[in-house]
């Protein structure tokens, strides 16, 4: 049998220290052959497997040059993307960060082996998670984003002229820095002078917020695995209720009805125990996500009635965003790509299998 190590390229024998976050932006890993290899080398050689448990573990050894998203959250299946070029690798204090250019979906952001966004379809997620809640209430002024370090949700919030203060709490500064460097069309959200960036733990930030501070909280989180599990549990929901004004709203990522119905039912049950206003579930299509679908929990606190199913904001008011620098700000055109009032209403229509599981748990 041929030596699988013989064809591997030699690269500089350097191992990045974790505390350096990769130093020059390229993580190198032992490949088991007495050499070191970066992800770009790994994905071009089918006999070499990257270290398990890292973001590069999904750079496929079966089909060289492809990224395959594998996870116990969707066992027995994988979604694969042909890779043109790996443009960034890093390791923060919290996770592996990889950015690659794909053949069909543009640039892709991957955290710990899980796709967070692609340039091709990010609009379907960012626009819906922001506008479903914000278009359901009149004149939101103060909004908090938990997570969302890529800036896409901020970009969408900046379409709402009534919003005067946007706080974002992102735990991982590397995600913010990478977005600004490699995804400027999303990170433009940080250029809104009304944005206040906090690099901190979101659970603690919400817990410590003054009562009644926010009109809306948007939780752009990863899947409920590891530390992110706290963002899907009742104590965090109770903290959000406290931080919201009467009739304030929450929108949080809530998994796929095709894959995670038991998880969704647990989330809905916790929300019903916590939020005394409306409790609803909506969904959108994001082709690059597992099953092509992602859901959202939309809840309101006790107070003025919120009907999430019927938007109250005119669509023509959302075709511009606020940007600024040096203390000044201006409105510039940026057409919506996915969201409209019909999509808003349709998002709450569930397929029968999901309706049977959830309808009795949700408010009318």
C-alpha cells in the first residue's frame, strides 16, 4: 500500500498557540505523518484526516476539496460544499473559526465545524430574525442583540429609523474581527453610530440589564450545545422578560422542525411558562442550513397586545439602512432580498406534522 504521507506537502513547522488565536490567521495541525498541514492542504488530500473535534474536522477526507457539515444534531446526514479556497483559519478562546470561498454559495463562515452563514442565502436568516419581531411593534427604540457577531442582524435593525440604541453582546471578538475583514456586506451593521458593542457573556449581560430597558431582544445563537444551551433555558428567558418593557418582544433562533421537534417543544414549553403575552413559532428557508429550514420563537411580555402574525411596519420604510462615521450618520439605499409582508405572515403557517406537535402549545 502506498504511503499516505508521501504526497503531503511540507509546510512551515509551526504550531499556533491557543492564546495567540492563530497568530497570522492560519492554524496548523499535526497530521499524524510527522508533518504539519493547514486546512487548505488537508482538503486536497483524501488520505489525511484533520484532528477530530476541530472546525477543520469537517473538511472532507472522502471528497477532497469539499466541506461536509457533520454533527450529532443532524446525525445520518451531511450537507457538502465544494471549496475553492480557505481564506482564514483561527482559534479563539471559544471556538475554531474558518472562512472559505465555496463554488456555489460564495464566502462561508464556519464556527466549530458548523456553518453560520453563506453570502448566497444569509439574507433569509438575517432579515427574518430581525424583521419578524421589529415589524410586529410600533416604533421600537432600544434593541439588544445577543450573539450576532457577524453584524448581519445589526444591518437589518438599522433599517428601522425609530431605533435609537442598539446594544450587541457577542462573546467572541474574533467573530467580529473576521466579519469586518471577510464579510463587509454584513459587518456594515457595525458602522451604525447607534450600535454599542459589548464583548461579554450574553447570559450575564441580560441578567444584569436594568429592568424594562429594551423594546426588543434578538438572540442570534448557535445550536443548544455546550455553553449555548443556557440561551434556550428558562432562567435566560426570565432574564429577558425582566430586561424588556411591558409588551416588549423577543426573537430567538429555534432550530428546524424537520430535525429538532423535541428540542422545539421544550423551548416552547419554557416560553409559555415565562412570557405572559404572545408565544409563537415561525420559520424560514435557508438552503445552507441542515434540512434547509430554521425556526424562530417569537414571544412578548405582559402588556400591550402583540400580534406577530400581522406586521405593522410599512415595507417601503425598510429599503434603507443607517450608517455613519465620525459622529455623523446618513441613510443609504439597501434593498431587501427576502423579507416582505407576505413572507412575514406566511412564516407562521406550519406544515401539518409541526402543527400537530406545536399548535396546542402556542398562543392564537
